[in-house]
């Protein structure tokens, strides 16, 4: 060997060592945000490096094994979970999972947090923290529910020494983190595992379903919107339905509509659940309203209150209430009729699940809004205005989410047209007389039936709403209205919402409704605006002065 | 990455004992010319020492021709400077180690499709590669004149920065997307280059030499690639905020080319130092998810190191 070859060897050996030293750390993990290191070691060198790192961290007390479990599928494999600790306090979310095969590490996954420099001596006791959380949650906390002292990696970076406690509240399964020094709330999140599934609606349209996973089952509990939205499947148990509506029992998880794979096929439950959420969205986006009571009241939908196949044997009152109807039962509870079996007709039409029409769902929920605002008395003119407001909201929600047109799943001024086959409707806002309802105050029903004709006389206000948007000529008065146009429907919706919910008293009259909506138009768009003019012309055209 | 190679001054010179000046080969004398009355230049045969010019007497200068004074020495013939390429490399080979930096590298774009709220979300990443350390070794043996063949091995470790745009489905409605964008940095990338290289040696000065090299190369890369967008959202979910990306380590490689030049200064007969640049390029198709991405590998590197001649 020439003398020169010895330095070559030394240089190459040095290079190998240097390269390994500099390049190996880059292979271990990816930085997953400030202070967080995501670990996905599956290849030989990475696994060996992390194996050694875990040994060092265990020796230093930075990792503690939570235990090792045998693999139930692959024989010989085992899985060990190791929690990260900082000065004896668990780091929330810091965890490594090591898979071994016959003692040989196969993979390491997890995340570890770096750069933790906080003091782990809490000023508050666990009892202090539990008291604070109880106050925050509005729930009593028993002595067995002890807060855990943890180091919390903060979303905005850095760490906080906190007490962690999971509490079941009336609306949520919430996890609280309170500062172990000051008692301030650092983080709260819902531990309800929400997810988005899909389902087929009554008209075989695919919708998204906001659901919650409990014990491996997907449940129709919407945890993504501010209020809890439940859809219960009463499985045709009318007695249970009535007992619940009368407050004689509370429903539980077994009553919640459920699905095994989050691909929902119960069309009644899908539409009830989705449309309830859409209605909440409309109220929020259009009026900045937070649910029925503006305080995110829980919204509860009841589907399958009776069994379809029993339709022929039930009293007509049950048929009319629980089969061919939908109603708002107060306290945020809606009940949707079961419809009739295929091939069975009433009034010459087949009737599907009553949750299958978005305007019907929104109509019932709007009764809840009225309950918490003007609380219009459900008889005579105030009752007609109550119904009209629900029709207005129902139609507005339909236009908010569907394309204008005719037929199923299209937005129009018909009410309930998606419920029957062939498509029909209960009422028309564009032409109330087509369904036997008055389009002019002079034609109002003045008898006592239907609480003084609340479902008939609503046509007067409905038609005023229609004319204010679309314009046109009232068939009775012959008066023309210059509407704001379909593109500006939002303005008229806001005017009627403001007038009906903010200004009307419980015993309001049509005349009051005119004055209230004109005031709303002036408030929102100014005196003399085209909106005020349209509203004024519309009420005049329907004979309300 | 780039490695340096230094050829010793002794090795390429003609064989000589250590310490002795190299003897440069003398070029043959240029043919003399004379100008004829018609102005044409014709070749004049060189005079021999004993011959007389025709038409002249012995000892007397021929009329009309200048002569050097008697007794004066004729100036020594000017020593011609040989072209540097004429310097013949007589060494057996070279080896070199280097450390430096990768200054520029080709970026790439990648796409990922992933599920969000029961719908397909998309991620588009425009990656730029940062500056990172580079280490390597080269070696070769002379096969013909100044030509050597050999191999190179290089490692680079760099960070990637991703300009990310994405479309995230709305949780409650189909076909309603939220556009997000942001930057993710600190993604790892490491490359290993193995090259077959042909090198040409040239002497630039007494102790300064140069290798120009090129050849096919295989470049392997192991890098993080973005697979999902991390984001936050809150009711009514009409917007979403980009917070980062989820990544997956991906490996691959491709055959390409490498070329470079290095210049060295010889400190001793066998050891020198030097620096130079190398450019390499290959491409690989990496598949961090169902969507493959064509990724350019290599780049421009500068490095300094030691070289050894043998």
C-alpha cells in the first residue's frame, strides 16, 4: 500500500461519520408545529435511532411506559405506549407508540414536544381546579372526578401548566384545561367525537350529516353547530313519543337515530337532521340569530313517531297528526309525520316523510323563533301572522339552499310541494287563491275554524311578502307592486324578520304587521328607499292599511 | 455536492527525481523566412556553421546584410511557453473529500387529495429547496493522458419550504369549498448522489490544477412531502385557516447527469486543497399519496476540501 492510501481511508471514514451525524437527525421526524415533533419511523435506520432515543428518554424520565399489549392480529407483535413527561408531569398529547416483533422494534409513531421550560409546581390544588371547572361547566363534579395536572402545549405556541378535567354538561362532553397557577380557563373543547357522514334524503338526494361517534356507532347528534341538534328515531312507538312530548320521560342514546357506517339510509332521519341544521345556518347567516331562542337552544327532531304500516288502524286524529302532519311541540322539539306507505293515497296523492321538505322543516322551526320573540297568539289575525312568518321563513330557507325552479328540491313560493307524489302543495304565496286561501284582506276568513283561519288568512301576509320581492299585481285589488327583485330578496327577508320578531306584540294584527315591516324597512334601508316602497305597495295591494 | 481533486505538480510533469526542476520539452526551431523583392516570404534553409553563404567572401559580411559585431554573443533563443494542455499527467489517480453547501436546487410541485368532511379536499404545494450542507467524496484513476475515470458519492441535507394552496370542503354542504393558503417550512430532504465520472485534468499554474468532470449520476432522495392540510375552522365554517401540513417521508431516485469543475492548490506533493462547483440533475417520481409528483433532484453545489494524489 502506498503511503497516500492511509489518509484516504481516514478521510473517507471521517466523511462517513460526519455525514451520518449531520444527516441522521433530519430523518427522524418532521417538525409538526412549534415545539412539536411528529414521529413516523418505519424504516430501519429511523427505527433504530428512535429506539435508542426512547431508551434515553425513559432513562431520563421523559417517557413512561403506559404498558405493552399483545397484537391481537399478528402473532408475536406487541404494542407499547409511552407518555411524555416533563419534570414528572404528563405532557398532554406527547406520546410514542412502539410496535415490536419478537422484541425487535418495527415502527415508532407519535409526537414529542421540545423546549418545555415551565415550572411544574402548581399554585392551585386539584380541589380548587375542580371547583373552578364545575363553575365553568355549570355542572356538579363528584369527588371521584379528580383533575389531572398536565403540561398543555398551547395552540399559539408555548406551554401551560394546567389541570385537565372532562365534564359532562347538559349539552356537551367538554374537556376543560384551567391554569394551575391562576385558575383561568386555558382551553375547552368538546370531546364529543363529531364527524360528517352522508345520507340519502327522501328524494334520494345525498346530503351531509353532522354526526357523533359513540361506542363505535354514528349517531344523529350534531356537535359541530353551536346548539346541539338531536334527531331521535322513536321507531314507531307512539306511546313513547307522546310520553316524551308530555315530559313524562327523557329520551336517551338508544332513541337517537343511528347508523353503523355513517352512510345513512333512513331518509326521514337524514332530511330531518340535515334540514334542522340548515335552518339554524340560515337564521345565523341571514339574521345573525343563534337558534330558536337566540341562545342556541337544543333542537330536537322526532322521526318515525308511528309505524307506517299501522296507518289504516289508527284513529283519524292520529293519522292527521302523526302521519300527515309536522308540528312544533315547543322547547325546540319538532315532530315529523310518517307519511303513508307507497301506493296508499290521500287526496289523490302519495305522502312521504314530512321531514322531506325543507320548507316544512324550516316552517316548524320558525314557530320556535316566534315562541321566543313575538310569541304571536295562535288564533285569529295574530295566529295568521304566526303561520305567515313560518311560511316566510320556510320559503326563505328554501331559496337560501336550493335553486329556483319547480318540482322536488327546487325553490319556489309553494309550501310543502316536496311531500307528495305527484308534487302538490298546501299553500301558495304567489297565488294563495289557488289553494283556497285569501290573497286580500277583504277576503279573510272570519269564522272560528282552524283557530280563526290561521292557515287560511296567512295567505294575506304571505302574498304581501311575495309581492314585495317579485312584484306583480294582486288579483283581487288589481294594484301593482314594484318588487325589489329576486336578487334582493334578502332585503325583504330581513324586513319581515325584523318586523315580526322585534316589533310585533303577541296579539298583533295585519295592520300592525304592515306598520312593523315598514318601520323595519326604514330602519334597515332608509325612508323612501325602494325597499320601503315595495313593502308599502305590497301591503296596500293585499288590502292592509 | 461537489468534490475536489488536486493533481500534484510532480505527477503530471515529466518523470524526475524529487526536487529537480522539470525539464520542459523544447519546441523545434521555427523556419526562417526572408522577404523577396516582390514581398513574398519564402522559406530559407537554416545555415550550417561551416557553410559559406553564396556570393560572399569568407570573413566578410555580405554586402547589404547586417552582421553582429565581432566577438558579441548572439541572444539566446526565446524559450517558448508550452500550452498548459500540453502538461501531461503522469499520476495514477486521485481521491478527494469535500464539504460545502448546496446553494440551489430545483423545486417541484405536488398535489394531494384527501378526505375532509366526506368530500375530496385538495392540496397544491410549490416547493422550494433551501441551502443545506453537503458532503462528498470522489476518486478516480488515470486511464489515458489527462483523462481519468472514477466515481463520486455525495450527501446533501436541506430544508424545504412549501407554498401551499388548498380547497377544503364545507362540512355541511357539498361542492362548497374554502380556499386556504399558507407556508410550511422545515420539511426535511436528504439526497445521496452516486456518479460515474470522467475527469479531464489541466494545469493552470505551477501549483494550481483543475479538473473538469462529468458523467451519469443516480440521485436518491428521501424527503417529506405534504399529504394533508392542517387547518382550523369554526362555525359557520365558511372559511378555514391554514395552520400547517401533514407530511409523509417518501423515497425515490432517478438517473441523471452531473458535471462540474474544481480548482485546487497543491500544498505538498500529494495533498492539496481546493474548491469548485458541481451541478447535478435527475428527476424522480415520488408518490406520497395517490397523486405522484415529479421531483427534480440535485442542484448547484459549492464545496471545499482536501485532495490526495497517488
